[in-house]
C-alpha cells in the first residue's frame, strides 16, 4: 500500500519535511564517501559476519555475492 493513499497531501508534505530535517541533523558534519575501497568493503563484510554470531556458514546472500563479484572484476 502506497503511503500517499493513507496520508493526505498535507500530511505527506509534513512527513517529508520532518524526515528531511531529521536527516539534516543526523548527517550534520558528515562527509560520506561515494566509493568504497577494498578495505572499507572488508570492514563492512566482517561487521556483518560478526553480527551474525560469527558463524562459519557460507554467505549466500545475493547482495554480498554481487558486491564480491564487483570487487573481483574491478
């Protein structure tokens, strides 16, 4: 169900304004990178693995496989 079908036009605009303000506050002073390096990718991969309980099960998530393939081809 689309959010616009539940909220009025005014409520949708108010919600978008609140989200924009909130994102501005939490991103204040941040300068995100547009491209991740191999070290950044490995840090994220290790963090995801750690959050999974450190299990040694193979990673079969499509997103992870695509990302690994992209780094391999780069």
